[in-house]
């Protein structure tokens, strides 16, 4: 089964600062083992260009759970804070989807 998590975030004021941070995170998260993300995409919202959606794909629930304990997530939070972007207050939704 393929598992994926999505985070929808409002990046109105700081898109130019935040996107390089998320792209570096995506690169790191695809290299970490265990808990490696199989794929990571950050498209803009079709209806609102001030919003983006981050999609991370994992091979299992345990990979996703392990991923959140990996250094890449801690680095993401630190790097976002360094550019004035609080991931805890700005990420508006996180979902776990299960696909057969």
C-alpha cells in the first residue's frame, strides 16, 4: 500500500523565502533511510496562487511515522524559523491517505 501525507500551507508573504527551504527539505527527506519519502511535490493551488500544497509519498504507515522522527523534519522547522515562517502555525492541514 502507498501512503502519503499532504500539508496545505499559506505562503502569501514569504513564498520566495520559504520555497527554497521546502525544496531542500524535499531533497533530504528522499534520502533518509528508514522513513524515506518516495516522492515530494509542492504545486501551487489552482485557484489561489498564494497557497501551495506539499505532497509526500511513503511506502507504508511505519515509513511515515519514522519520517517524522528523522533529522530532516527538525531541520525543516529550524530553517523555516530562520526565515520567519512558523510551520506549527502556518501549515493548515495534514492528512494521511491510504491507497491500494
